């Protein structure tokens, strides 16, 4: 049985950038595991790449079919946005390793569903000031920036990724992305290469 490498970290910690670089990395053979969301698609996002973008009705259908592994609902300034993981039978864990992005909460639930031996955490950490600058630049690039939502997410991350919760989830290894992306990236690649055979 292969692994699901689970990328997580506070907003604007670089998870998407690591994901986009790791999937085509020739030293690894990772396949993407794509989550689902009801939030609107952002500029430069693509259906099936960052997320499967669905409406509330589709989410309810998947839940009724018993396919939703975990679900997180966020009360945003634009209404409720749901992020969730679906057992949609697209994975082949007998032959491939997968890469997934999610929250600490979703990591714990996927670990419970697939097992500790399958789900492997990759926690990205960034100094808060750097994260805030990155978040602001990303939001400014949107057609309709949602600054209030950006601030809500930033503050919510302090609780969602508290030291107490990280400890409870058994997160001990951290990858620091405070300005040297390449160094952090190479550290992660070195870690994942161990599981290539």
C-alpha cells in the first residue's frame, strides 16, 4: 500500500505552490488527490486542478451516497463555503502515492479513514508577517478582492493550527517556508523520495 502525503499549513503558507511543483517533480511519482469545495472559483484556478468546484446540491447528493469522508463549513462574509474530501474511487493506493492539500482537521479525519500508515503529514510553517503580505498580494490579484474574508481566514488559522492542536494531531516535523522556497522544497522532496520504492 502506498501513501497519501498531506500538505497543510495556515493560509498563504505556500501549500498551492508546493503542490504545483511536487506533482510534476521527476524525482517523484506523485498523483494529485483533488478535494471539493462549494466556494467560487478564483482567477487562475481550474476545475479539477485546485478543487472540484460544486454547488450545495451536489454536496448533498455526495453525502446522501455516503461518499463524503470529511467536511468543513466556513461561515464567510459571502455565506457558507464548504470544503470536503470525497471517496470517489479515483485513487489506486496499491500502485501510486498521492499528494493532497487540506487542514489539520481534515488530515486527522483522512488519517482515521485510511489509517496512520497511509496518511503522512507535511506541515508548512511561515512567519505570520510574511503570510499576511502574501495573502494581501494574492487577494489584490483577484477581479473582486475579498479582504474581509482574507482577514477572517488569517485570524481563524491561529486557532485552527494552534500549538495545542498540532500536538494533539501528532505533528512534530515542520517545513519552514519563510523566504527560501527552494530550500524548503528540496527538504520535502528528500523526505518523499524515501517512499518511492
